[in-house]
């Protein structure tokens, strides 16, 4: 009888090493990881996340922020908010972490074939959306118009500025950025990201929206897209909840009847709107 292939246990972290690390903006770092030992290629889809274990500290759910066609390197962009994320951001080249994943439902890039795409990001929410933007651009001919709308609190907090400028130079992509407030030296838009939705070029009857950012921002953006005529079923949001197992066992990430780790983190807005508008869920 042939020997059964070993199936990786999703609860056991695989050792990875930091290949490089870069400070993006204050408190936000991007880390590239490579397998510590020879491993099979890492295959993930835009919108999925890993549980990243900072040895001796703990684990955090972190979305992929790099190009999912690159199966050799895992890229994560991390904001320091507590012990685990601070531990991860302090790592340097050669340091070790444990990685479990990828987990969760991805952005619906295949389902969106033939549609106009509206990508709306708030703050560090651009990081989980970046793999989707790479995926859309890699198969550009599959989609109609694509708009990337990005809002941050200040010009200093705009993530991936060089890349935004490059994307903005393309003729097949609309890229707009806005900041809530500025102290000068910013010649772009000032105001909330929802205002950009009003002007973006897309056909509401044949569009798919991908939104990631603070929950309140996602709600206002979804409402604005609905005002423009989009159906909530075509609006997708990426939810965050505290995670422990990442695979639907522990119930930590429960969100109404849904588990964010396995039913999400990407949800169609019609599925989560009633829960998002309830407080304390
Ligand atoms: C699916 C998913 C994808 C994520 N992707 C990213 C990412 O790409 N980059 C990134 O920097 N972070 C991401 N996060 C958030 C990240 O997991 C948390 O910031 C991290 O777990 C905090 O751990 P900590 O020990 O550093 O801080 P803690 O000490 O655990 O928490 C510090 C503060 O953050 C709050 N907090 C902790 N976890 C969450 C959470 N999941 N949602 C909202 N508030 C939280 C706590 O209540 C506390 O106020 C993601 C979370 C989820 C669920
Ligand atoms: S994190 Fe355990 S069920 Fe989702």
C-alpha cells in the first residue's frame, strides 16, 4: 500500500526566518519571511491571513500583504499595538517566527471577473488589500474599470507611498488618496475617504467593491456605495476579531453566527451588515 502523504497540522507553527524588514511609517513595519528549512511553496490567496507566532510572546492574526504569486516569500505588514505585534516589528534579518496558515476566505477576485472594481482602504487596511490589487493588475484584462481609493489620517500615515505613485501613473487604474488633516506640504485631497466614492468612475450595476479599514469607515463606505446604487451583496469587507485557533475550533472570533477565521475574514456586506450595526458583538 502506498504511504499516506503527511498532512500539515494547522495548529502547529512552521518555522520561518526573517529575510528582510522595513519600516513603512511610524509604528508599521513590513517583514518578509522565508522557510527556515526546505519547504513546499507557500500558496495563499489575497485576503487570507496567517497566525504569526513571536517566540516567547504569542500569536497574532496577520493578513498577507505581498504578491500571492510569489510562493517563496511571505510578506506581512504589521502595526505595533501590543506585545505580539511589537515583538514581531522588532525582529531583524535571520530572526525566527512560527507561521500557521494561510487561513480564511479570500477577496472574490474570480467572481468579480467582468465587473468594475472599487477598492477602498483606510489606514493600514491598504496592506490586506495590496495582494488583491496585485492580483487584479496581473490579470488586468479580466476586469472593467478599477478604482483604488485610499484614506489615512495624515500624509505621514499613507502606506506604500512609492507604490501608490507608481499605480497612479498607470492609464488603466484610477488612484485617489485623501487625508483627514494636514499641516502643509500635501497637495492632494483633504477629507474622508467616502467623499472619493462619490467621484470614482464605476458602473454600480456591474461593480464589486473591496473594503478594508476601521469598522466604522467600512460601514460608511458601504453606505456610500449603496447610495451610488450598488447592491450590498457586491460589497465585500474584511473583518477583524480576536483570534486564537484560526481554524474554527475555539470560538474566540465569533461574530454573531459567523466565525471570522473560517467564514471570513472577507464577508459580503449583506451577510454582516445586521451584525455590524448591533453594538457589543
Ligand atoms: C483576520 C485578521 C487580519 C489581521 N491583519 C493584520 C495585519 O495585516 N496587520 C496588522 O498589524 N494587524 C492585523 N490584524 C490585527 C492583529 O491581529 C492584532 O493587532 C494583534 O493580534 C494584536 O496583538 P498584540 O499582542 O500586539 O496586542 P494586544 O495586546 O492583544 O492588543 C492591543 C490592542 O489591540 C486590540 N486588538 C487586538 N487584536 C485585535 C483585533 N484582531 N481586532 C481589533 N482589535 C484588536 C486589543 O483589544 C487591544 O486594545 C488582523 C486581525 C485579524 C483578525
Ligand atoms: S479563532 Fe478559533 S474559532 Fe476563530
